[in-house]
């Protein structure tokens, strides 16, 4: 298991082979951040899985803000991004993505 921290963009990458404890560690982080006041205002956990794409990840993240109706789900990736950005832009937040199989550009 390896931990990568990119201080410039505020991203922490945790990756490792299946079975080495990455999901267990993410679960502990989720539980800690969810119960510790003044660290993050919003804690989002999203299971990604092997066949997920950015649009499906946006649906999982958007669901935390009530963006789950069919009209929102039918938007393009580029149309969903401003909605998510608007919900998160003034908040301290963490997004925990579990079971990633490849690098994703989340910008």
C-alpha cells in the first residue's frame, strides 16, 4: 500500500493491490472525519468499481447534495461539474473514492 500526497491541489492518493487494506483504511478515515467536528464540513464516500466513469462518480457525489433526479442524471459530465462545484466551493470537504482501478482526472 502506498500513500501519495499532492499539497498543491489538496489531493491524497491511497493505492495498493486488492486485499492490502485500502478499503479498511478509507473506512477508518471516513468514520474519523465524519465524527470529528471542525475538520471537514462535508465527508463524501463513493464506491467507484472497475467499470465506473466520471459521470457515475459525479452521480454518487451529487447524491450527497440531493442531485439525484433523472434530469440531473441525464446531464453531461460538463453540465454536472458546476453543480457539484457550487455545492462544495465554500466548504471544507473530503471525497473518499474506493475501488479505483485507474487514474482519474477529477479536475
